[in-house]
C-alpha cells in the first residue's frame, strides 16, 4: 500500500465519520479491584443502550493503566465486566462529560494464589494480539515448578523459540532481537536468565501480558516482529502482606502494602538461585578430596520495586526499579573464567487526566544492558612467569522520554498521539588483552538519537459495522553521520459480519535502528547490540494479515484464524563460519549485511474459556526464509529456526477449592540444519619445540620436531537443507492450596516436565570414528543427536503472610 493511498483512505474515513450527532458526552475513569485497589487491565466497558446481549457489543476495554474512555449519548447504561469479578452497571444521565472510577468485587473470596473461576463475559475483539493474565500464566505447567511468562507465551500460535527450554522468542519468523519487551511502558533490553532457561520477569510482579504479533498501534515502533507489553502490579493499598516461595531453580519473596503517604502503595519482589552456592561448595569439596581441575559456579538474581502514589483522582505518579544479573564463574589451578550479563532499569511515570476527554502519560527512563567476560591466566615454570588477562565487554545505555495523549474527538472517533525521544550509547565490542609481554586495549563508543512522533485514529463507521484504526509514525534516526527518516503507516480494520463473526484486515510498516548479533547457547551469553549505520543500514518490514474470529455454543468456544505475510529487509548476521565478535580488531568485518527475509503462515486458536475444564488448542503452519549475497551462493535458504508445523494443547481442571490440575502437550517440526555430505583430505604440517632453562633462567632449545600429515576437511551441503527430528513433549502440573496451622495461606505446586521422557534433540553434531586397528581405512562421518532434558519432576512451595 502506497503512502499516498493510505492517507487518502484515512481522510475519506474522517469525512465519513463527521456527521450529525445527538448530544454526546465522554465518560472516563479507572477500573479497580475493590479488594486491593489494583488497576484492572483489559476490563470490558460495554454500552448497554437497551440492546439485548445477543446483539453486537459496542464499547471499549481498559488500557494497561486500567483507564477507559467512552463516548455515549445519554440516557444510557454502561456495564463493566472482568473475568473473575462481578459485573457492574451504571446509569448515565448527565449532559456534560464526567469521570467515573469503578471498583469491581471478586466473585469468589478464596485464599490468595488460587485461580478464581467465574462466568466468562462476552469479550470485545482484538486481532494479532494475544493476552494472558497472571492467573492464566500460573496454571501452565513449567520446568522447575514455577510459572514463567515467556514460556507461557510459547504456547500461543505464531510464537516459537530457538531450542528446548529456551525463552528466546521468535515471532512470525523474526529474530530474538526483533522483539520489544515493555515493562510498564519501558523497553527492557535483555529478558532471559540461565541462558534462556527462564525469563527475567517475576510472575509475582506481573499483572498481565499482551503480545502484539502484528498490526502494532502507531505508539509502538523500533522493532520488526513483536511488542510484548507487561504491566506490573502496584501493590495492595489497604494492608501489608507478602509471600515467600522456594523451587528447584530459585527462592523468592514478595512484600507489598500501603506507605505512610496517603493513597500510595509499594511492592518489592526478589529472586535468587541457590544453585551457585551448592555448585561452589561441592566444587571446593571435590578439589580438596580429588584435586579437580576446575570449580564452577552459576546463578542469577533479580529485584523489582514499584512505588505508586495517587494524590488525587486525576494524577498518578509511579517509580519503577529493576536490577538483574546472571553470572558464570570457573576456577582452575592456573586460571579463572567469568561471564556476567544483565539489566538495570529506573523509570518515573506521571499520568494525568486533564479532562474527561483528554489523558496524558509521561515516562522518563534509564536502561543499561551489559555483558562482560574475562579470563585470567597465570603460570610459573622454573624462572618464568606467564600472565594473561583478557576482558571483553559490550553494553548499551538507553535514556528515553515518552509522552502519550489520549483524546476523545467524537463519539465514533478516538485519537492517540505523542512523541518518543531516545539517546543510545553503544559499546559494541570493547576489548583488552594484557600479558607480561604486550598490552592491547580497544574501546569504541557509538552514539545514536532516535526521535519519533505518532498519531493513531480509532474510528467506527456504518453503525459500528466497520471499526478502523488508522495511523502513522514518523521516525528520525541519527548515528555518527548516518541519518534515516522513516514513515511507518498503520491500518487495522475490523468488519462485523454479525454478532458472532468478525473479519480483520491489517497492514503495517515498521523499522528497526539497531541490530542484535547473537550466538545461540545454553549458558554463556553472547548478545551484542549494534546501532544502524553505513556499515549496517536500518532494517525494515512490511506486514499484511487477514483474520477471522468466531464464537460458538453460546460463547463456550472462541475461535481465531489468521493468515499473515511479512517481508524483512537489510537484516544483519555473522558472516559464514563466524559466531563471535572477539578476535578481529574491527567487528564490522564479521558482519554479513543486506539480508532479505520472508515469512508466511496460518495461525489457529480455539479456546474454551469457561467451566470447570478450560483450555485451548493452538496451531501454526509457517515457512520462513533468508537470503544473503555471500551465503549459500546467494540463494534463498530456510531460516535456522523455521518450523513448518507447531501445535500446543493446554487443559486445566479445577477439582475443588484445594486442588487444580493442568496438562500441556507440544509438537513441532524439527529445525533445519546444514548437512555434511562428504570430506576430502588436505596436507597439514605443524610442529613443536622442547627445551630447558639454564641456571640463569634462559630457555635453551633442545630440538624442533616438524610433523606432516593429512587432514580431513568436511564438505557441506546446501544451507539448512535437512531437518532435525520432530519435537514433542507432555508437561503435567498440579496446585494444592490450603490454610496453614497459623492461618497463613499455603500453596504447593507440582510439575512433571517431559512426562513420557521423550529424547528430544537439543543439538546435532558430527564426528568421525576411526578404526585404530586399521588406521588407513576410510573413517565415515556420523551424525549424533544430543538430548539433555529427560523427565524432570519439580516442586515449589509458597506461603503468604
């Protein structure tokens, strides 16, 4: 779709909207949980207007701040609904715009941590969007017995990961670096612990998660594949309380409550592994007993804190703090190795309701991500001491300001507009190499500025038969003389066929002014962020989708079906045969740029949202390719993480107030890899010298030995032309809740990962097995499968106080 055509359609829709209206007012406010004052995100605000429940819904949903805004023609009734809460209906008879804050009561007063079951209300439609509440996330079985938000996201259609147990997300054929993770509207750069084994998001802190897989609102930009919006809890405003939990992977705590400042609250959560202390203690014991060569230690920690203050009904101020690190350290007899990586986030937010028609939200934030590894070696032989100290680090600093305005223009026309300004400081590949003979220190800093303005118009036409979101984002980027001005049009149209069926058409253009270069690994982290420049231009993507939503059996079954197609341009990866930034003095020499990507697929989701048995079935059929000039002879090849078929089935059953059980089954086609199809022999020569030190410490050469031999070199087939074995796994979970002896609520979570012990491929590798009895015989190359996650039972314990 051309830019001129897009704006022409936009102007025509505006003219169609402006017509004769009856007396209209705006009703706005916040939807809260009456029990603890927490804002309810995604609550339905429905205009009753005398309509029967079977007719088409007209209304809106509360946003990530729990704020809603709706235009009505009095007199009218407005109904507020949220899953697990008693609905509330109010009469609107005023003739001027008003603010109305609503507090909803939970439908069932049970102990904390137990999922609340309630009748499902009819939901307002959303396309290219997947949402999960904290309670939905908690009921999905997980490795380690503790819920994880990103692992839960992997069950949704269109979302995959790099390998088993990883939480690195691949959305509709994109790379992990093409996802934006917003923690209370602030981008967090690195989001994984334990090498992707679990995410940095503590579920005790998360209120809800919303994933945009396409059709981004204009307020979001800077990433090509997805926007994952995580809203944090604000803390109980009425009483001090908390919890302590322990599982296989970590221990954690939560404490929340009011502060001495009126109408304010706080919440603090923290997690820490115990594995690192066990590993270190066990390693020292082995070293003393058996003189082992190395002692490993690996772990992580994270801390979240949030303070919220509402001085009056119109203003809300909050302060968010996050700090988290992973660390791996290995001690040897003569060396130490360490690798550390993680984030720091500090952000302040000010929301103000200027009038019933206009709301403002401002955020100022600082985020830093860094990864650093170091090797220290020191050895003394005779009179000579050899010392080597090598350090390598990469980091990104992000200072940003965002201002968003929401304005109700007319009854059928809402507008969002604002600005976003960011300053980035990159150190992609700082390096130092110090020995007793030489010192090499290389540091390079790159700065970039990214400024954008955006506008989004939500318009209803033809008696709400057509609901359109039309907008655009204008982005100016500048880095070391490289400049890029990008116009990103957005269009999202819903067509209401009848009360049970809706069709959606969506188009967007997005750009990304940073590149993440990474090496998939199990523990070590090797993510480098690079600003776009002359050496690696800004990436861009055009994305199209068609979707359908249907409701059956009186809303007992909700179905979604979508088809998407996306193109990606100016992608960046490592050059063939390279996997690290280290070694070369100029990291730009390691990049393969100008890549093209294509992804297309069909996604299906069937939900059963109510009753004692709930669950969903998700299916994705997709194909993703890449093409680089100097890779695979310039021919298009299948993306490394492409999966043709992917299926997820989840079911949960609430037995009684104490027990609930759940099960999840996953299946996916194997991932592509490049096969070795043969080998050839090449001439190799090498040698070594020996000697001794004299009484004055001088080294005296004894002799030099030169060796000549034949070396085998592999011949590779076409890139990613074969696939690994298919993947499937069953996970089981159970939650037992009760009131303990001291009147405290207690929760036990049991899980079984890979219940039928499927040996799924984690990695494939080749080896040559020699026949030493006949050394001249041909040694064939064999393909081996490595599987590292067998059946794993887990248990975690949580007590509330």
